[in-house]
């Protein structure tokens, strides 16, 4: 993780800035304040005033580099110009960044959201894919290891609080991202269970239990068993409990953890399979959420249910037309073996419901259709409970990890009908694929339990230059939702 320190404008800087890249806004006055060349400062400000990022690596004393971002871009949303520009700047960054945060008025919610999102991006930069160490030769990369947050004196305490929060959120995101980025031949259901157990052992508030393939069958988790039975790496269910509020009801989170998805006998194309090691991002992010709660020592009780399986082809693999019995007792006809995510989630939701939770939120890279509908920036939200939906929508706005609500009601009932079983896992037509999947899931949650489904197929990955890596979303959304609830 990147080290950080908040410095106010009435304090001396802790050391020389010779290895520091300063990032500020146009006409901030910071460059002249620190003794930079007046001519250079004026030239950079003038360039930034024209709406372009001004960057210099020459004659920048006392800094190594100077980046001036147009003032208007710091609060730009939903375009997020600051984030786009910052990602480019980080590729040429020095070991240390000095970030000028004086533009943010942290008494205003929109400024808090912008600053928080910026800090989360920077702290997440502390993890890079080359840390997975699969390259035998890696060109030495210079990345940010420390961050100075420069503040007005009267804003320093608010910035410190915000930085502590963003750091904790980023810790959980990085734990989730590191796990999700591991190749699927290593990152099997058992590997995920062991890794999660190892990481959470550092937090006394979190307990963990793991069900193996025999336990899964004995407990009646028939859909999870059906999805995983064709793989040489058998399924697992991991139950994480964070205890921060005595006997209070749990807030339950269920994560889809298909560690690799071939589509089964409904085989995907090679291109469609390329990113399928990331079909476990829902489970990884539920794990990361509980890490954040423990880091912040939140006064809540959380349960995370990770449904882990490989969807493979083999003599024991599930077949189209097979009927399986769920944990809830409902029978399901497997119309499409590539609609396996909703099967494992259905058992997870029913299991979570048995714990009498305050609500259930499931997280899954469930349908490509949600990407066609919403793109890569918005998470799809479908819910049986409008108050829970409203709270999630507001939390998304508050932290800029936004969701968009799609319809869910009885008009979708025909999409999950089966002539032989209680339910079919896919519709016979090609309509309302994302909402149909959510309606299927809704049948496994008792009506008295508020439930929401987050389809993160577009947002769970960060896509750049033709490559994908795990993003850690929607952890910021989920933790913001809890924080907002605590403030009520």
C-alpha cells in the first residue's frame, strides 16, 4: 500500500522534494509558493487555463516534475476528466506525489465525493499487475510509493479522516483485485477459500467457515453442486462473518465465485472465454468488503457468502435439460449451462436468508446483456425492495460508484418458467436477459427479506489498451451504503 501523509499549508514539508511530482490546479499559486520559476509557473498555468493538462519534467526545482490540471476538471462528473488525466500522469510519475487538495471544500458533499474518488484511485495505484510475478523479465518500473496530501489548515482534519477512509476502502479493493487477477489454473475454489481464510485471520472480528464438496451435498446446496460437479477442482462455499455490533442482525452479501467459466456444454467462444477467470469478481469483492469493515472497525455485523465453483466440461458436468434441487427446495431445469452464475447465487441467497439478515445484496458478473445496456461505467441494479434500491442509488452518487436501476416485477415471471421443474434458469427467448436473471434470483429470497442484485459485468473490470484487470468495484458503493445507513 502507498504510504501517505497530510500536510497543511502552515506546516513545513517533511523532507526534500527532489523526487516529488506535484499535481496541482491552474492558478493555485502553489508553484510560486514553493519557489518554482515564475516564468515556468505562469506558462503552465496559461496552458492549463486553455483546458489542457500542463506537464513539465525540466527546470522544475524544487520538484522533480510538475503537473497542472485545469481547475474545472477537478470536479468534472460524470465525465471524470480528472481520473482520466491522472491515470495518464501516473504512468510517468515519480516515487512520491504531492497532491494539492486545497481546491476541495470538504464541507460540501460533491467535493467530498470527488476527493474520496481521487484518493481511492491513487491508493489503488499501489498495486500493479506485475506484482503477480508471472513475467520472468520485468523492466524496472518506477511507481508511486508515498503520497503527500497538501491541505488548507482548516481542512486538514477533514482530509485526514477522508484519507483514512479511502485508504481502508483501497485496502479491501486491492485484496480483492489481487485475488481476482490470479490465473484460474491457480485460483481454484479451494485456493480462493484458503487465501481468504489466510487474509482474514489477521482480523479477530472476522470468522470463517468453509464447506467442501461433501458438505455442500450434505447441506442441500444442490445448485452449487450441480455447477461444480464436472470440474476436477471441486466447489467450495465460504462463509465470512464480521462481528462488530454484538447481537444485531447481519447485513448479508452473496458473491458469485465462478473461478473459471467455459460455459459448460453451452460452450463459449474462445474470445468469450478470455476474461472468464474474472467470473469470480463478485465473491472477491464481497471478501474485500469485509476486509474494509474490519479495517474501519465498523459497528455492524456482516456476513459474506462466497459461492465458488468451476463451470467445466467433463463426464460428470451438468447437461442441458438436467433438473437440480436448490437449497431453498425449489427444483430448477438447467436450460443453459452457461447461465451457471444465477444457479450458484440462488443457493447462496437462500442460505443467507436462513440467517435472518437485515437485507441481502448479491454481487455478480452475471450477464453480458447488462454491458450492452449500461456500458462499462454503471452497475446494473435490480431489487425487490424499493427503499433498499433508493439507498443504493444514493450511495452510488455519494461515492461516484454509480448504479442504474432496471425493472423487476411479475411481468418477468414467464421468463423463468419450466414445463418440468419449478423454474428454468434461462428464458426461451432473448429478451430482458439481465432482468430475467434477477427475477430468477428473486425467487430464492423470502419476500419479507429486502434483497438487491448488482450485476457488475461491466464495472468489475478495468479495461485499458485492450487488456482487462480487476477494478475492485463495487466495494466503494457497498461500504458507502453501510456508512450512509450508520449516519441515519
